[in-house]
C-alpha cells in the first residue's frame, strides 16, 4: 500500500499523512496532521463527545435524507468548535 501524502499548509512540502490528536479542555479533541519538514500542525477537525456520538449514529444510519442531515449537523458543530479554538 502506498504511503498517503498531504501538502503542508505552512511550508507547502509534501509529507506523509499521519493523523494525531491533542486533548484540549472540556473533552475537546484537536485532530491534525503534523508536517515532517516544518513540524506545523495542519488541522483536520475538532471534536467533542456530542460530535463523536453523532458520528457513531451516522455510521449506523442507512443512506438517505437522515444520514445527510446528520452529516450537515456534524460539520456545522465542527465548524463552531474550530471558530472557538483557532
């Protein structure tokens, strides 16, 4: 299997995609990839217990309108957390 690469948003170098997590206050998790070249943290998402629960619920929901609504709710809550932490 080929190694997945991503382009760093800081130094623009291609670097291996290795996802990492930092635990922040109040049960918030910062999910990111770290650049091997410049050590910059490129954010993937912020999650909390509610978002994680919604993601599990979405995985067990059949494709359709309800699944799409859950996806929109998850993304909007992730965006709200991102605004608070960046």
